[in-house]
C-alpha cells in the first residue's frame, strides 16, 4: 500500500465522529448541575412550557441513634405545584430533581472554582418507602408520607401538587442543614430523568421559601441563659422533643447533662 494512502486512512480514523454531526448515542451524565450548559444537545422537553411554583419547604430533624449513634438526618421536604401548559407525553420523575448547594463564603472559593459550577455539595431525592426502612424504629412525621415515589403523568393544562424529599445525612455534610445560614440551596428540576439539562431546567432558591416554624421559635425563646455554648446534640434534643420525635426521658437526660457539666445554671 502506498504511503500516501496509509496517511489518508490514518487521518480519517483520527477525526472524531462529532466532526460529521452529533452522535445519536445516549450518554448518561454524572447528574451534576452545570449552570449554562447541558450534557446533551437533545432537548427532551421545553421547560418553558411548565409553570413550576414552590408551595412550602420544611425540614425535619430525625435522630437515628438506636442502631448507629450519631447518624442524624435532616429531611427536607419541598411541596410544589406544576402545571403543563404545552408538553405532550410529559411525566414528572423523581430523578429529574436534585438540590445544588452553593457557599458564597471566601473560604470555599477554591471548591467552587474546581467544581466548575460553583457547587460545594448536592443531594438527590428519597421517598417514604426508603425513609421507613432507614428509620424503622422511629415514628416519622405525618407530612413525610407525602414523599411518594414520583412517576406522575401530566396532561396539557393539568396541575399537580407533589412533594420531593431529600435525606441530608449529617455524617456526610458534617453539619446540620440550615436554610437560614450562608449556604444557598437550589432545587433544580431537569427536563428528563437521565442527564442534566440546564439552562433548560427549573431552578429555585429554597432559602427564600423556608420559614422557621413557630415551634422552633418558641423553643429558642425558652432555652435558659448558659455559661457557654450548648452542644449541638443537646440542641437537637430540644428540637426533636418539640416535634414529638422523642419523649420526656430523653429531654430530661439532656437537661441533667447540662446541669452536671455546669453549662446550665440552676436558679
């Protein structure tokens, strides 16, 4: 074979397929939200044809110390309304959703830069069946039973009110979930259940919708003056007791601990 022919064949083999047009094969993405770019050129659904509104955001502190001490969870429940105003064969899937966490503080600058999308963390949905298995020894708040597995068809001009929920394990995040803190929590709804699709997506800042419950505010006002900071696990005991997740014995033991350690001063 002549050298010129060999060189020509090698040149053709080295040309990427994308030079002749976009590949039709489905490439499953990592599930990370990339602001401004999607993983595929294909648009599954034009998300501008959906009206998406956050109705309520709640956080439930679930103590799972029976089998694994210190394995605490913050369950975040987002109730939303979605209306289909022009999409054929549209289905709301659980895997369309995720929460992206952005920390604007200076110490996280390198993390945001390296992730290329300004994220420092992200979470994926769970449903009530998984919660019942994970927290089988604990009575769950009734509201969490709205966290059903999402696989709901939505006809044109139809509206559904649904909930999507996330189990944020403190062992992973190393801190309690705080929607009143500096971190920004975005609920992102993609246009399909396989890959990221932004900017063709719905993205809502949950911090703006979360309000501290009256119970938590009342509890904070009742915490007595202390000599030093109350440990986080004791603060959680007070919160869980206010939500009827634990009984009087646990609360009493926590107060005794504070007195014994000299943190709580008896008057």
